[in-house]
């Protein structure tokens, strides 16, 4: 790929950003550490890891100002992603591209900016790592080298997150990957006034499967369960393995009645499919389901999972192989 082509292919750039699945995820220590180091080493009051979406710039990490996102039309970093070299603005009041931006004409009174594009492994500038000063200044070559090195660390961290997203045994999202998806869905639903539901799924009597048939049989059950749930779900539904024999299904655009119907469909599919545990052995398994709809009081994935955990517990206590709504 020619990098110049990537610079002018906005649709492909946005697709590369979407593949990272990082927009609207909670703050993470690795990224916070980078912006704090940039502030300390370069001696600037403000630093951020910025991702440039279609109509906004969103901060994965930011220190020095209290913001989560701003319009793309007011973004210094939106200019930084249009070139391969760092974007340097020694005096924002004298640069026609940004001089009238609110960040320049009012608090925090931005004056100097240095932004290094965050370039994915497939060549797209998805955002920038920036250092911002409230005084005019020229950034030295050595300071820019430091910023470039930190930018590479940021991109590596973003892409490593994707490698660790899938559970190797079942193909479902890992707990970390699933929680990120759920947090994104929470943010989307709250922003646009949409609805969604979460279903927790626990294999009934899974310990006895391992004890009776051995761990290879248990692994076969988990693989088959994941495949069955995926086949019974819609293309928009998201399956995750939270740990052990516990799974979860995120159901976007789904109210509680439809979520219960979906869970019953999942339950029936699991119960009616014998699993080949060995050449001459099949195992019949069932699962219990707990369902919780999203509401405005839920702000993070862990809270939503906890809401569904109560009905899952009641399903297990009530005889298993059933669906209970929270």
C-alpha cells in the first residue's frame, strides 16, 4: 500500500479505526501512562491520545484538560492525520487552520501544538499523540523523536488489544474483548437513546462433565456451545466467554421481551444438540440464562453483568435449563 493513498482514503481510514474497537472504551493505565510521560518529558501542561472519528475527536487518554471528545471541526489532530510527518504549530494564533478554534480563543488558551499521527500496521492514520502548550514554543528534533517513540507504543498497545480479543478455545470474545464491546454499546445507547439487553449463560453441571468424561470432553462442550450460540444469534449479537463455563450474549436494539425470546431460542438450541465428546460418546448438556435490559443507571459493563447475574442465579436455583429476566 502507498501511504499517500491511505492518507486520502477516508472510508478505509474509518474502517481501520473501527477494527481497533477502541472508541468509547474506558480509560486504561497503559495509555494514561503515555500521556503523563509526554507531559513530564516534554514539559507541556496538556497531552492526549486522540482518535479521529467521522465527526469527532475522541480522547482515549488525556491529561491537562477535562474533556472526553470534541467536534472534529475543532480538532488540531484532524489536521495531524492528513500528513505523515508530525504536525507542528508553534503559535496557534498565527495559524489560519486553527486560530479561531475555541481551544485557542478561550480556555485552555492553546498556543503550541505537536502531534504525531498514530499509524496502524496497515498504514492508516487513525489519530494522533499530541503535546500541547499554553505558551508559544518550537519543539526540538529530540522532543519530536520522543513523541514518535511514544506514538509507536500507543499503536502497539492498541493493536495488541485486538490480538488478545478472541478466546482460543471457543472463538468467542475474551472477557476483556467482550467488556470493551459492552462498554461501547452502553455509550452508544446512552448517546442515541437506544436499547439493548444482556444475557448471561452458564453451562449446567459442567463440573460433572469434566469429572465424568475428562477435560477434553469439557473443552468439546465449550467449543460446541459457543458454535451453537453463535449460530442461534443474529449477526449483530456479540458472544463473549467471561470465564470457565460462563458466557454472555450482547443483544443490541433488543428490549426485554425480545431478549427473553432470544434466550429461549438459545436455551432450546443448546438442549437439543448432543455434543460429540469422543468417537463413541455423546453428551447432552443444558444451560441457564439470566437476562437484564440496559437502563440509564448502568454506566459500565460490570454493572450490567451484575444486573444479569441475579436472574442467572435464580435460574440455577430454580432448577436450571431455564431463562429468568431481571
